[in-house]
């Protein structure tokens, strides 16, 4: 990294703007994406709590641990998206892409500071402009295909939002280091505040103070290169200022850990297995940075052998890289600093306790791989200074081709995240033995009514991993939909053996048991589902149906009204409530519920049938006739409407 004179004014502001615009252009395909059936459905499609910024929404955002992580600022940004865009996925993707473009511009500023404040004096000669080098580093970071998962997946809003505050914290730390003693308070406050906001977006940034210490050694030289002198009396101030970062870090880390444990996302394995996975993760992102093809969701092989050759090779690569940068630390201190920052940023997913079942994930590279584009651009600058005219032309051509190739790969990779079916078919094309992909593709096929094909996908997932609870559950749902209740019950039992505290499992098993007239057993499971999740509307609704069938109408109404309070947009609950009210002779109230159900779902055929019956009982025959005619307009083959309409028209004399 070499220092040159001040850049022209156009370059000062033109470069970051161009970096941001190029980033936005490369990620344009992400704007056409939808919500995926991988966490997006749970986080957004069935989650009403984030929709808005009212007091109840804010309380939920700052107190919930949905699916494990504590991320209130991420929920705030998503709540704002909902106010602007509703449930249109375009707006959510647009925010992700804009945040990523802003991060690219911020990274440009950070890189420019590093290149204009070299740790060692540059040799004489013509060097690459710091602005050009910083722009190259920023674009290498921004358009790399490893960024796609973080940007094109709405659930990973936490990556790009955390990255925004993370980069601000690092930039502020660098700026306060150059301020005279006693004059850097503004930058120190900004650094601490940005770190706190990053923590509230995603806990993975908890190791940032360690990265600050690495920067103190190189390139800031606030700590000596010899570790034995780090704790000398003169270095006390450097260590004491890090204690302030513990104030937000410790409580947020505790809350995050409790959330992961509550979500059953903590996996404790053997020590060799954890070490093998840690070495693999360190080697994996280094390799994928250099060769970013075949990117997809990844899973640990089943069974996992920590002494198989891929894991031993990864350990050897990590050991050799560590040894190399350690031996070259005097001639090339930037290499050791970059490797140490990379390992520190990945540390939260390298620990003895693993969070989540994935072996690796592209999203983990968003912050951890920031050192590599810095080294790449600095290496180009070093080569540029020593090359001749033709050598510089070749270097420039090589850099342009590399950026073009990365941009094309990223554009293509973003297209794979367009929808659930495209994503999982791509995943199976590059990694056929992926349980998650078979399971989620099965969910897509089931949603399209292709149940037999969905069952085949679930069975394939269980063939790969017989302990995969989600596939057991989904296979049970599919079999129940085919009327194969006894088989479905067996798979529900198997899923429940692995996830006994899952409210949805208890509810659905209750439905299967009720379908076999085992009502007392079904009620026991509905009761357990509500104990585990008191706001579970479906369990209230299903319990109400059993009570209604038993003639306990008041109790049924109580459950239906509770379900309606929890899910006011559910037409099914309103139809069920209307049926019970009609059975009590409360025909006006029943008609009102059927009308509300049809306003929520205008093509709800069962609502038309029951609405027409209630109207007939009120003597409003012509209105009932119109209701059943509308049902037949929606589906001319709907037999109940055709039969009822024939009886009604004969009664009205319209033979």
C-alpha cells in the first residue's frame, strides 16, 4: 500500500458513487425475487408481529427471540419496509440491495483511509492511486458471488444491516487513532455506538473488539509487534478502552445464547468433530473466495467422520497458511493481520458450541472476508509500482477481467434465489445429497398439488438422513392430505420423538387423531400445543371443532373467538364460528361471520355453501340462490352448490 498526493475532487466523491451504482446494477436480479420457503415463510408470511412500528410491534421486536437470534434493529427495518411496501417482496429486496450498495461505498472509504495511511513508507516510483485501489477493493468485496446469499435472501437482512454499522465502527476506530490525544472523543463515541447498533442487528460482531486489537498492532502500531510487550504499563490505555465495548457485548451475548438454546439451535458434538468443522470453515471461505462456483446451502455429511480426507486436508491448509503468515510477519505484517482478522470474525461460528445445523454458509463470509479484497488491491498496487508500461496494461486488463467474471457469476447466482423452486432445484443440481433441498423442494411441490412428487422428495431426504425431523413432519402432512392417516401418525410420532416441544407437531397430530375418531387423544395434543404456544390460533380452532361436534357449543365458541382474536384474517375460523352460531339459532350473527369470511377470501366455496344455508333459514331465498350461483361461477363442478341450488330452485318454482 503506497501513499500518493491528494486525489482530484471528482475522484474523491466519484469513486464511492460509482462503486455503489455498480453494486446495485450487479444485484439487479435480486429485486425480482420473492419470499422463500426457507425461514422467509416463518419470519414474514406467517408472522404478523413485525408488521408495523406500533407500540405492540416495538415491544415484540425488542423482547422476542424468534428462531433464536436477538436482532431488534433488523426487525425495525423490516417493520419499516412493511409500512412502505406491505407484503410486496420487491421493497424488502430493494432495501437489502441498497444497504449492500451503501456498505460497498463505506468499504471504499475504509480502504482509502488504509491506503492513504500506509504502515510502512512506500519506495519511490509511480504507484496506483489510493482512490483507484480503494475502489478496486470495494468492488471486489461487493460483487463477489459469496455476497449473494446475504443480499438476495430477505431473512438475511441482518447481514447487510450489521455490515453497515460494522463498517462504520471500524472506520471510526481508524479515524480516532489518528486524532491527537484528547481530541478523538467524537470518533470514539461513534465507534462505540456503531458497535452497539451492530450487536443489536446480529450478535456475530461480538468479536469486533478483538479485531480492534489486531488493528492496534498492524497497521496502527498502537501496540508493539512483540506480544511480550503488549501488557507493559505504557499500553494500559489501549486495553482499558476496550473494556467499554464489554458493556453492550456481554448482556446481548447472553440474550443471544439463550435465544439459540430456546430454539434448539445449539449442537454439542465431539471435540474432534468441532475441530474438523472449524478447520473446514476456515479453509472453505478462503477457497471459495478464490473459486466462487457451486455456491448453495450446505449441510454436514451424514454420518460425519472428522478423520476423513476433506477435514484433514482443511486442517493442513489452515496450518500451512498460519505458519506461512507467521514466518513472513516481519516482511509482510499485513498478511498475518488479515489472517488474524479473518479468524476472529469467523470465531462465533468456529466455537466448541455450534449454532445451527449447517456445515458452512455463504452469509458467514460477509464480514469475515473483508480482509481479502484489501490484500488483493494492495497486491495490485505493489505489482503496479514495480511493473513497466506493458506490465501495468496486463495488470489493468487482468483486474478488469476478474471484476467482469465476478459480476457475471454474481448476476447468475442472484437469479437462483428468485423463488423457492429455482433455489432448491439449483441446490440439488450442485449438491444432490442435501436433505434441506429435498425437503423444501417437496414443500414447493406439495403447494402446487403435486403430492406424490412431494412424498418422493421427503422420502429421499429421509434416505439421506433418517433423523431429519422436518422431513418426517412434512411427509406426515402429505400422507394425511392423501387420507393415509395411520401412516401419517407414525411419521408424526417419529418427528415428535426428536422435537417433543413443537406446538405445530402436537396440533397436526391432533388433527390426524381426530380424523380417526380418537377425540380424547386429539384434545390432549391440542392442549399441549397451547401450553407450548398460547397464541396458537390453529390449535384453538381445531379444539373448537371437536367441542362443536360433541355439542359443547359455548366452549367451542370460546375457542373460536380466541382463535379469531389471534388470527382475525382467517376465513376458516369465521366459517366454523358461523356454523356454531347458526346451530344456536343466532342466524344474524352467523350470516355476519360468513360474510366476513367471504370478504377475506372471495373464492372460499365452503363459506358460500354455509352462507346460502343460513340465508335460506332466514327466508332470504333469492340471496341464497345468488350465493350458490357465485360458487358455481368460481367452480362449475362444485357439487354441493349445484345440489343445493337445484333443491332451492325447485322450492322457488324455478324448475
